[in-house]
């Protein structure tokens, strides 16, 4: 009974902290920030959702999963549930790693797992699949840490949570292998391959190999935050390449002092941990070293990573190195929990009263919160919901009613926008997902003044036509472009490209989104072989998750029946 009470306290505390982050998320509209774009209606018959489009399948299967779930759950509600649920789940999972240390240490682990710079920066950057994967990593460790009793359902569902993108899928596999190699490497690899099949197959069936610009290595390299420099920044789970998403408190001297104190407690916790449970220390320390090494690679030795990316374009998944600090989070939270336990014992020993241990533990519990106060309230108000203007629905109606064949092109041909209706906050072009047509959008990112080469061969062809001052609409039509959506606000005073200027306008009148038509286009469709292969990959992943959910539901029903039967026996006696 006492254990269940403690479990309930941990859950309640994790939910409370998650809700504190989500305070401004109430109300209508979506959270739109950098890579996080959610839309009111998802169309399931788009090739790019499933990975058969021309673009590199970076949003596979995340967009497809959201599209399917949005058919039965309001997307506004779904976004909140997934984000808040991931934050709370990560806290509860971290606490499970130290369930033998007592309630205070478990609360410390839960707190640091969801209240750290990595979470804050990736939230603002809009990398919600990374947030979900981060929540699943401790559960993978929980599932495999005892090789005699591997929790297959927990492992399957946790790996599924990491399989929402290429980078996170790789993280999940690495964590499972390092933490559970004694549980059977083949079983883990086969399970991970099945769950990651959508993006694996989608990448394999592309007609063109993945080409990543080596210049992205330096552009995405870790950045220093405040007086602690690169090393201190990464040691405290920060260092994202985009300095615009860094919480303002990270650059203050007060926060730097608190971070130093936190790291000292963490280091003391590692020593205490090494004397208590080396079986868990070894794999988590290995993951931490690996995560920090990848995070520092682009900063310490960019040339070697550039050579690797130039030789093998798929290695571009390593360019955003600080994303892999997620691998180090389980080690950090467990070490801090041990540090809290140690400090609590020292305080109790000084006053010769065991009850004073809570003072030391509470002090450590407060450290992550005090060092990063702006994670509260939507990362200091940077994440607040907005609604799409009515012009977007009007343009969608025009496009849905149009019988002009061909795919859609969005202008200006650049990845990101800072629309006034989104409170001037940067977001990846929503038009790339909003309309019910295959859409060609630019993926040529500009980072710190450096524009990286596009990875989508079709987008490169379109960009070449748009850059040609003598091009005609017919050349876009030859590339399969039948409709063009122009974001008037983002386009500004810049003249339309010559290939679009003579296109026929079909409405809506007076809208901030112009819809232009190009006659003679044909939609670009994938081969039947590619569609069949990708469908099989999705089916394999869905079947694996479905079986795990059925087993979990069956066990849940069995436990409920046993509880009911026990209650009846108690009432009779």
C-alpha cells in the first residue's frame, strides 16, 4: 500500500510540473513554433504523409500518426495531450529508475527529467517527437534492465514512442541495445526494425540517395549559453544550435551559479551511485558519454563530421548533435537523485535527526526549478496557441474545389515564416501541410547566414525554375506544379518569380493567400512498388504496436477482475 501511495505522489508531481509548463496552452488554436506545425484537418491521401513523396522522410511517421489520430480526436486536444502526457510520462519513467531510493529521490529524478534546458529548447524549437522520445528512453531502460524479466509490452510501446522520426528511432535502438544487451540483442534489433519500418522503408525506396550539405555541421554545432562556455552548457543539457530558442535565464550569472551547484551535486551522486548500483551505472554512463560525444562533435572536430556527411549523406542525421543529449538524460537524472539522497543523509547526520534528510533532498529538488524558471508558463510565454486566419480556410476551399491537375507550390520558396498572426514567431511554412494536395516546399535551411543545399531533388528543380528570370509557367507545369499558393505577408514587396507572374489567379479575392493556377500540369505519383513497400512497412509497425496494446489491455482487464474479486472477498469477510 505504501509503495502505491508513493507511486501516486510521483505521478501527481509529474503531472503538476507538466501542467505548470502548459499553463498558457489553454484555449483554442495550435502551438506553432519552428518545426511544430499542426493543422485543423489532415488529409490521409497525401504521399508525403507516408513517405512516398520526393522529400527526405524526416516527418515520417510522426505526421502520419498525427493525421490518423486526428481523424478521431480533435487535433487541438491531441496536441496538448501528447505534449503534456510526454512531459509527465518522462518524469514518471525517470522516477522508476530510482524506485529503490525513496520518495524524495524519485521526485528529484522526475523533476530533472522534465525540467531541464534540453526540454525547454526542444519545445520551443518545435521538435515534439524528440520530447516524446525523451519520455520513452527511461521506460526502455526499465523494461530491459533485468534480463531475466524483460517487460516486452513496455519495451515495445517505449520503442514505438521513439520511432516517430529517424533520429529518435536511432536513439531508442541505441538505448535498448546498451541497456539491454544481456536481454537478447537479436530480439531488440528485430523489434526496433519492425517499429521503425515506416521511415526505414520510405528512405530505402527513394529514387535518389539522401544528400546532406556538409556545411550544416558547423551551422548546427553546439552553442555556448552564458558564462559556463560550451562544456558547461552541454554538461547541463543545453547548447542547441538555434540561440533564439534558448531560455533567457540560461545567460544569467545567477543561473550559472545554480547550474554549477547542480553539477556538483550530480558529481557527488555519481560517486555514491558507483558504490551502490554499478549494474545500472555502466549502461547509463555509456549512453551519457555517447550522447555528449555526438553533441560536441560538430564543435570540437567539425572537419571529421563534414567528411563523413560528404561521404555518406545519411550521416546528416548527426549534424544536430545536441539533439543526442537525450541519451544522457537518464544518467543525469539518476545521478542527481543519488546526489539528493547523499545530501539528505549528510544534513540528517549533521543535526543527528533523520527527519532533516528531507531538507537536503528538497534543496536538490528546487535546483532545476530555480536554475530554469522560464520553463514555466510555456517557456516564459514563448509557446501560446494561435488560430489560423479565415483566409487559410478560404484558400483551402478554393484549392479543394479546383479541378486544375497537378501538385501545389508554396511561395515565397523558403522554409520558415514569421507571420503576424502567429505573433511574429518563427514557424516552418504551414502551407506545406495545410492543403489537401501534394505540396512542394523549400527545405533549403538558412542557419546563421548560411543557406544549406536542399535535400529534395524535386524542390531543387523547382528552385532552379523560380530563379530563372526567363522561365514561364509551363516549366513549372512540366515539373507537376498545377497550383501556387502565395503568402502575401511573407512575400512582401518582393516581385513574384517570372515562372509564376503570368499564372492565372483563381482566388480568393482580397485574401492574404493568393491561389494561382498553371495549366497543363500532371501530378507526380510514386511507383506502385514504392507504395506497396511503404504500405508494408506501416502495416508491420502498426501490427507490432497493436499486438502490444492488446496484450496490455488484456493484462489490465485481468488485474481489474482480480481487484474486484479481492474486494468482494473482503466485503464478505
